[in-house]
C-alpha cells in the first residue's frame, strides 16, 4: 500500500463533499439509521412558532458593532466611497443622468431595458445585440479599473440600460450580485462609473430543538439551514463529539442573524449565541468581535471555545525530515512528505497534540502502528511508526491534550525510530511546523469589559427564549 494514500483518500473525499455529506461522515447519519422514527414533537412546533414571532421583533444589538458581520464580497472597486454605500438597486429617476435640460427631458421619456447575461456573453456582444453604439462601449471600458469587472460576465447577471428615443445610451446599471452594482451614467464629456454596495439589514432569530434521531433532522425541524447546522457543529465541536456523543434528548438553542436586503432574506448567519446540552452537560457559546476586529466564539466567562494544540507532540532529538518534497529513503524516489519526522529514542512517549477523539488506531501499511485523532470539526493529527500504543485507548476514546497515546518506534516503513506526525486542516495536509494553529486564547484583559457589555444581552436573550420554550412545554 502506498505510504500516504489510505488516509489521503478519506480526507480528500471528505473535502469534496457538500456540507450535508460531511455531516453524515461525522457519524450523525449512523444515528439516523439506528433511530426508530423521526418524531417532530410539539416542542418544535412551539419553537418554530416562537422563533417566527421573534424574528421580526428583535433588532440586532450587534448590528453596528461587528465588522466581521458585514458581508464582504471581493470588491474590484478600489474607488468605492463610503458615502456611496446604501443605495436602492433600481432607482431610474435618481440615476438618470441629466446635465442639460434636453437630456433631462429625454431621460424622462427614456425607458430602462433589462438584459440578462447569457452563456458566452461579453459586454461587446450585449451592446451589439441591444443596438448600442460601440463607441460608447469603448468609452465605458476605458474608464479604468472600476469597469474591469465588466470583463468577467457570468450568465444570469443583470444589466439595465437606459436609452433615449434615438437609441443613445444614457445610463447602464450592472448588477454584479445582489450586493454590488456598477452604475455608469452619461455626462457631457463622456461616462462616469461608480460602484454601489447594498448593505444588508440584519435581524436576530431564535431557534431550538431536541434531538430524536439526529442533529441534522432536529436542526431541519427547527428551521435551520445546513450551513447553520454546520456552524453549530463547528462551535461546539471542540467539546462535543458530534459523531459519538449525541444522544436522543440532547438539545440545542441558538440566536442567529438573518440578513435581509430590501425586506427579502438573502442569507442566514452568523450564530451569535448558542447552547448545546449533550448527555446532561450544557455548553454555551457567544460570538464576540474585539476592537482589533477579531471574531471568535467564547464561553460566557470569556474562554475560547477552541482548544489549542501542542506544536510538538514528542520530546525529540532532532527533526529528521521536514514537510514537503523529498527523496524517499526506502522507496528510492521523490515523494511528497506530508508530515514531519521527529527522531527520538525508541519508547519515547507520544502525546496527543490536542483534545480530541481517536478515529483510528491500528496498523496501516507504511505507517505501521498509527493513531489518528480528530480535534473539533476541522483538524486532525496522525502519529505513525509507534512501537506500541498506550494501553486502554480505542477508536472512540477521548484524549486530552498532552495525554500519552503511544511510544516512538519504527513500525511500518521506517529507517529508524521516529515519530511521523501529520496535521490536517479540513482534510488537507499542512506543515505541522508552520501551520497557523487555532488561537485558543481567552478574551484579552483590555477587552473583558467590552466583552461583557456586548455578550450579556445576547446570552440573556437566549435564556429568555429558552425559558419561554420550556414554559410552553409544560402541560
Ligand atoms: Zn515521515
């Protein structure tokens, strides 16, 4: 068996899967299979009714405070001005370019044509089709960087052209996406372009559910999208193993933002506060953005929901092979080395790099005796060539950071005793020596007061909703 292929394959397929499949992979779907029936309890009906009532009523207290909340889509407009931010999508009267009385009159008569971009369209093609002057096209394109976005049209995008009675282009609106438009207007001396960004209005929504068959089913019943369910898993994934720990009767509740554009919901998220009760233990998390713009989830007392990693899982003598391409000593050919080799004496204890759960423990081809630990939703670590496993550990065992899991050896394809260590983020091999490890630092002292100020309200709102829900449950 190829040295790395076994694990690579699993992770690769995981990577390429949609969120829903990824959820299944975590084992939730096993629970689904085992479960007797999907029962949507009256609780959930109450919950959704409650959530419905909450949705429009609660203004988001974080609306103006978290910069990370604001949807930012890569902008090709270096010239975008802050004061151009909020502008309704269609406002023909306002965008009518009228610099002379004559023009103003013709603008009033002129109508707006809506054109959808077809497959293979370029602006030149659209201009031709619409009978617009190629010279105008040329002048618009020549406006510079701001109109560069016109080079990459995608099918389905919308153009609006305002044309006067003589078929002359007066204005053009290009809807890049729901949040951004480019508006080009005729002036006396040519054209003028400006970028317009439509800001989203965010509202707070509440949802809650109790798990009968799987988190996925319960989440759906509570009205959550796949994305929100995955977000929830991501937040609590360090404390709760969603593949193994979920039991019937576990419950969750959350406050999340819903983003609206002109009264229409365009997307969900982020989650701003959440609670998860698993096997009688309750975990709470709240989202906070500090003054530097760093956003993370914390426990109500300000500890990070994430758990840090040890940079090195073994006391080593030297690094005998680094991450990257190298000549493989035993295979005698160039190969990608997907981890780091730490030379150490046989029998040296190997420590779990972080809190997690063992997802593999056994022999596997060139790896020899190997353990893989899953940490939260995104990270996993692999420890190979062990001489022995620590007794009492099995697949499914929870390990703490620093806990001994095995001992250095040279099992499998190894030239001498060493630990081959791999670090994966979302299934992709990363260099353990340089990968940016999740920052698990608590709230910095200077932000503690601000943290309390901003998160207490969210947490008490969550509590209030939960109390109402429980009260409704009583017969
Ligand atoms: Zn190695």
